[in-house]
C-alpha cells in the first residue's frame, strides 16, 4: 500500500484579478503542486461549495482541502461567507485562511470569532507573497494533519 500524500485542492475567493494572478504566480514560484482554483466573491464560493449553478457537477467542483478567503468582496463578503461555512456541519471542517488587505483589529477578532483558522494580511510585494504562500503551504500541507476529503 502506497503512503504517497494526496495533493490538496486550494480554493481562493478573491475579487481582485491582480491578487489572484499574483497568488497563482507565487504558487508557481514556490513550486507548489497543489491545484489552485478561484472564485470571485462569497456567493460564488458558496455556489462552489454547495455545488449550485455552474458548479453542480461534483467532478467539476471537488471539495477543497483549504480555502483562502478575502474579506472585502462584492455580493457576499468574506465575513458573511465565513459565517455560513462555519455554521454548516458539512463544511465547517474545511480550514479557512483569511488572506486580505485588512489590518483592522475588528476584522481580525471577528474572523476568529467566526471560526477562521488563520488570518494573514496580504503582502504588498511579490517576494512577500511567495514567502507567505511557501510558509502557508509548509504549515498546512507538511505539518498539520487535515481530515480526509471524502465528499
């Protein structure tokens, strides 16, 4: 029996195209093999997780092993999406890392109150993002033991 670890799908919810591109490039620069998928707001995030609309086929919307969540997005912001995800028994075990430009203490406290696993302020430089993504990956994929993804 093989003990090879499975790659964990990462789902990023962020409305800023430049931030999505920088994150994708940071994953490549950090040489991470994890699949990275994107949604652009909290509504689309929940559609993906609940397999609604464009995400209704489970093969096209596999359950993520980690969600990177921006707080400030249109339609449904990250705080609202976080609250809904952590209130759902089927979704609440998915680790969520807030990755946002906000440095507000209120956002930090509220995010942890809502059940976020980590809160990270986005670095302004590409080199900073590569460092954050590399460190994040090392922690979540090499150190932490995550529940098996069975959905």
